């Protein structure tokens, strides 16, 4: 097993953690620190996914993931009203779930045998 395969095996767990965090961000019960951490986690996950899965870099998926990383980046944050963040958080959670379910993040299809 190569180093890339070991790294990419962790993607499904990371995807589920990020999806859960995005869904948890919907109710306005969290302090601002949670949302700052969410930005960091989502942006880091996108970068991690793009490094671990080179096939995600090409085409529309790469552009979509790049847009998500820019939207959630913690260095130059995008400030939107909470009413706009709710559909964005749910949409990005669905997008990550869709990637996971359609094999882009699934490791089982890439293993031989």
C-alpha cells in the first residue's frame, strides 16, 4: 500500500465528520468560534481531498471544490447573513455526501480485488 493510498483511506471518515459539522451549523445555537472552526475544517477537508484524490482536480468537480474552499476559507472570510449560510451549509453537506456516494471519495472502488 502506497502512502497516497493510506492517506486517501481516511477520506470517508473525514467526509462524514465535515458533513456532520455542516449540518450541525444550521441551528443558530453555536458561538462564533464554532463557525470559525467550521470554516477551517471545511477548507482543510477540501484541500486534503484534492491532494489525496488527484482525479477530483479536473473538470467541474475541481472548480466546485475550489469554490467551496474559497467560500469557507478562514483567512479571508466571506461574511453572509445566517439566512444565506443555512442553505449553503446544507448544500455543501449534500455535495460532499454526493461525492462520497458517487465514488469520488469512496475508497472501496479504487482497491484492487
